[in-house]
C-alpha cells in the first residue's frame, strides 16, 4: 500500500525538473526519489495518478519552497531537498511499491504540505 509521505524510487525520465535545458536525466538503473503527497484512496481512488515531488541532492536548484531532508531521513543516503516547485502527477503504475525507500518524518511532511499550499497561493505562509 502507498501512503502520503512515502518515498519511492521512480525512473528519472518520467519526472520533470525544470529547467530541462541543463538537467541531467539519469538512466533507469539510477531512479530518483519521489515523495507521494496525495491520498491514494482520497476523493476518487480510481484516479490513475498520484501527486508528489521529486527529491534531489543538487544544491543549485534550491528554492525557499524546497524542504531540506538530512541524510538518513526517509531512507535517503545524502542531504536532499523535496522540490516543491516541481509538484507533478505520476502514474500509479510508475510508482513501484517494491522500491519504497522510506517515509518522511511527520514534521517534514507537514512542512511540505504547508509549502505546497503557499506555492499554490492558498496560504499566506
């Protein structure tokens, strides 16, 4: 079962991390961490997608909306950032449940959710 806050390895080619012009896309043998931020059994469990964000250890793409994760959190090997401005849908079939890295700590999940609301203009911060 997939839960909100779960971090999975997803094929990097399936994810968008603008600007694409200077982005290195990793081969399928090097999938990228992706955190699920939508409820799978929410208003319509038959939706074919989940909503979430890629996670990156690249420091040059950091924004004030990104959520910093320490090495070891959610199964990550190094310090990384949840890229909130790269919020995107991913097909449920592309979220391989066998590739679960870990789960966000509750405080980091709450921060990510608040920053999504801020990014969407639904919160004053």
